[in-house]
C-alpha cells in the first residue's frame, strides 16, 4: 500500500463504485423526497456518473492534489486527504441542502449549516480545513460542472480564499451537466447519515455511491457484495474470488466489510453448521490475499497429505518461527509463524494453538498455482464441516 499514488487510489475507488441499481431495490419511504421512483433512480445513476468523472479528474491531476510524505506515508486518508475533503463538502451540501425541483433541480443551502457538526459526519470537518483548502475544493467542483449562485444576487457565490460560511447566508447549488445528479447527491448524503456513528469503517460510503442504507431506517451497516467489489481486481483474481464465493455461500454465512478508504474489502465465510470461520478473502488495491483457517490441524496427518510442496515452501518462506510450539504435536513447519515485525498476527503464544487456528495462514492471490492449491484446501475444510 505504501507505493500507491493518488491515481492508483482513484482508479481503485472508481472500480469500487456500485455499478448499477438492482431492479428490485426499493427506497424506504422516509428517503423518497416526495419523488417518483424513476427520478430517484435517475439521480442515483447521475451521481454514479459524477463519481466516475471526479475520480478520472483526480487521477489526471494527481500532481496537483497528491501529498508527498516521504517513506512512511501513514494511513491512506492522511496521504490522500483530497478524497475525504471532497466527501466532506459533498456530504454537507447534500445533507443540509434543500432540494428544489422547479423549474430545475437545485439545492438551497445556508452557509451556517455547512459548519454544523453532525453525529453522522465522518469526514474531516470543514472547520478543520484552511480557507485556501476550501476555496480549492469549490474550484475543483466548479471544474466538474457545479455552479454556486449567491442567494442575494444572480451572480456566482464568492468562494475565494476569504470564504466565511458563517457570513454567507443562503446560496444555490446547481449542476450544469445533469441536474438530476443533485437528487442523487441528496440521497447519498441521507444514506451516509443513516449509518450509525460507530460504523467508522463505512465513513466514505458516499464516495462509493453506496445507496443500500436507503432501503431501511434501522441504521444497519450497508451490504457489501463481493461480486461487485471484485470489479476492483485483475480478471484472473476476480474470476477466482467470485468462483470461490459461489462455492462457499452454499454452506457458509458471509459478512463483508470495506476498510482503509475502500481499498480493502474483507469477506469472512463462516460455516452455518460448525459456526467456525472457513476463510477470509481480502481484496486490496495493491495486493489481495486469502486466509484459510486451520480448524482441523489436530488431524494434521490427513490435511498434510493434501498439501503440495509449493504450499509448504510458501509457509516456510513467508513466515518466521518463534520456536514456542516445540511441545505441540505438530510438524515443524507449522510452528508459530509469527515473528516480531511480521504483518500477520499468527502467534500461538507458547502452547496455545488456538490463535493460530483463529487467524489462519495468509497467502497472496498473485500466483495461479497457489490459488488452485488454496481452493483445494478450502474445499477440504468445507468437507470436514459436513
């Protein structure tokens, strides 16, 4: 992840945008804005098109917005604040703006509302941005087709370096390319606000066009579909992940999460019968992996008969041994593969093998032969659960 630049992240986010609205998706009455279904769907589609355009523009202007932070860049939001900052502006405009549909769609916004801190506001708050930064963001949105008009005259609103929302009063927000996009923006802001504050990992769902929370008023986490999220992956990994998902969902319950600025989709499969985790599929922007859980290592001879030399070499080569497993009746190569500084938390803490069983062994999906071996291993785990 440390080698990603803004263009990489934008291309990944563009692929992570939900590509279509299912025909059977029904928006809850609380979010319908008094509009017919076809206008709501048109708004969601137009907002999706806007996101595609925005990500293309950011990727093509990465030198303008990228942040150079040296060899240790920190978290993705810290490295690429432009995306989170744009999300903040869009959320405030959509959430606080009153949608007017006659004679055309526009949002009516009061400057003071732009400074309001919502419990659902997960983006960096506008009060924490410099005036220059806010001006830069509004300039960028203007380049994408937004038009901001002062409520006191027909002239454009002043978003210069001296912008002060507390003194702005009312202003109008228009979108010249397709005014139905403002309906979509309003809906996406409501979707964002419909997620409880504790779900931090969904904080940038507006920037993915995730409309699923509009289906209910219970403020539950949104649905994350691996079939849609696999669009972010190369074709061979996408095909493998979707195929494995089809196999696992026959006997497993799947839970999905989007983390790390939408660049890490984690899908966990738990056997409905044994209630044990079978594996996790981790689809990342730069490197994807799968983590089969070793629920049956107490029958190690049986499972070892199915391991290839390639898999054994992979396990030996990718992990360090701490030497704390010598009293366990397990072959040497599965001694605790956790060493200080290693990224995988696989420590078995001396004689306790439960943590190794809980976390499993993580393998990259870059190699086709390894993917095939891992598929067989997971199939065995499924068979043992029957």
